[in-house]
C-alpha cells in the first residue's frame, strides 16, 4: 500500500499502525522528502467484500452440518454425492 504526502506529493512512509477495530486502523505516516517533513495520520477502513472467503464458507458448512441430526447429515451427503 502506498501513501502520498498531501503537501508535496512525494511518497510517504507508514511508521506505525494503530488498530482501532477489526475494520478500522489509524496509519501514522511521514513524508520521505526530508525538506518537507510533513507527518500525518490516515484512516484505513474495510469497505466491502468483492469475493467471499472460501474459508468462511467452509466453516459455515461445517457448522451447519454439525447442527443437523444424523439423518439430516446422511441426506445432505446423499444429495451432494448425486451431483
């Protein structure tokens, strides 16, 4: 990830990250131009998912399978095997 100084336009360096939650972090940044010396805090946040995680999907399926009766599990496995 690249950050740029809004004062001079040069690349900035992220010197510290302060995680505020699972979705939001403050990024402490510093301009790489020694003559400028600007430092700032930027906020990075999660916006939305483009493609769901396969790991999340697998965990959901396992959880649902675990909550089924033995007969329900057998039915799901039978239907899945037929495809």
